[in-house]
């Protein structure tokens, strides 16, 4: 799959805005300048070129324009300890062609930023080559540079994504879950726990660094650069804490899913599996069908079968023999379709997530034809002249 290049961007704000984009090898991709270019317009231009990684400036005091773009794009800002001198900028850009002073300042800012992270870039590149991780190199770089994670932690975080989807699909389609599948899901939960631990360690590390800076110089007397750095560190900590919360919630949901699958697994010998949908309308049926893979021979557990679509019923009548309901369908619907409608109250049912487990005994003992016949007779008596 094509990935947009990661960008190291230099920006020179003003009435005329200069901007320059380098790739992670330090090669210029775009050098330009434009009058009355606001930050929203510039962001649109940048994201069509690639994915912003670093925003560089030639000023010690980070301009608000640059800071806004960094926040909106989730980029890290790199600024010099002191404003770059004109002669320093000319040395930085001497090998490249520029059209005006704004482009010179922007390009110098991007090259300065590139040189600041060049060592990290080389370390990541070397690691990816040695461990055959080139496919996720850009993802690793983003975490290492933006979130200041170690290379190994970033790699672990990226590679341990959710792999339980296929197992869930297997249970839905084939109604089986092996012991091996169960162990894989259990291992997945443990992997997420490790990821949370790594993120918490990273968050603690950043908080400690922040406390050390606070000891060195009170906030009141800090210069603007130190304030900006502390703001950036705070945003990193918040970002990591948000990631921890997201993964913890994901872990809780996955644990619930694991428990659900375990209950299904241990119950299948004595139960039939029904797939639950709210009604027989088009929107509900087709959205749930994508999840549950409704197919021939399935049993449906429908809360309200009176909400109905003829198109859906054309599909169902070719696949489904039994529909279990909570709300009783009209006699018109029962008579119209060659499907056995069964009252949930007449069965022993346990609902588990998107499924319902029906005891085989209660299903086998149910006099289905008798139930249907009695409903038809009752309706006939109501309509018969006295």
C-alpha cells in the first residue's frame, strides 16, 4: 500500500509565507512562498504532499503561526537555541535553488530541523534494516520522534495490534472455537497489558523530566522557549495518557469478548446458536448480516418481526427455517411466509452478545406445528361470522 512520505517542514510566517518540505532523507520535495496564506490553507497544501512529522523554525521564540500548524498536524516543533543568523541560513541552503528570502528562511528552518533529528533517523533506519521492519519504518519514526518512545517500545506497540478478528469471524461463520483460538485471544489480552505498561512507563518518564525542569527554573521567570518546551512535554504526557485510556478500554472490551466466546464455546454441545437482530427491516438486517454472516441453516432471534422488508424476507425465506421472536408477529406475516415463528418464552434461551444460546432439549421438545396451527385457528375464529 502506498504511504505518503513523512515531511520535515520549515515555515517562515508573515504576509508572504515561505514553506519548504524535506523527506526523511533530507531531500527537498517542495519549496514555495505565497502571499496571504493562512495556516488552514497551508495545512491543506502540506497534507497533500505528505505526512507532517517535524515543523522547523529559524526563530528562538516559536511563532504562533508555526505552533498552530504543529498542533493541528500533530507535529513536533524544532527551534534553535538562538535565532539563526542570515549567514548561517545561507550556508544551510547554498546547495539548493530558492526564489526569495521567505523560501531561504523556510528551507534553512527545514534543514536545521533535519540535522537535529538526523541521528535518530539513522538509528531507526539501521534498526529496521537489521530486523526487517522496513514496512513499518514510518510508523516507528512517528512514535519515536513525536512521542519520544524508544525504538523497541515503538516497534512493539505497532506490531501488537488486534488479531482476534479472524477468530471472532470463525465463531460466527462456523460456530466453532478451538482451545488454540481461546489461548490466542487470552495471549492478546496479555499483550495489551504489556503495551499499557510501556505507555505508563513512558508517561512517568516524561513527567519526571518535566518536574526536573520545574526545579531548575520557576515558571514565572522562564523564557518563552522553555515555556514552549514544557507545553510540548505536557501535550506529550496528555497524549500518552489518552493512549493508555484507549488501550485500557480496548482491553476491557476484549476481555468481555473473550468471556463471551468462552461461554459460547463451553455451551455449544448442549445448545443451538441463534443470531440476534432487532427486526426484519432492510437497514437492520444488512448491517447485522455483515457482522453475523447470516447464511443458510441459521436460526434468527428477532426482537420485533413486525418491522419487515419484502426484500429481506425474499432473502430469508431461502435461507432460514426458524425465527424466534420476543414480540409476536401478525398472523398476516405468519401466513405469508413459509417460516416457522417460535415464541422465545417457549424456549430456554440465554442471550450472549450478538447471539442467543437455545437448549437443544427445549427446541426438540417444542411442538412447533401445533403452535402455528393454534394461532391460525384463533385468528379464523375471530373473523368467522357468528
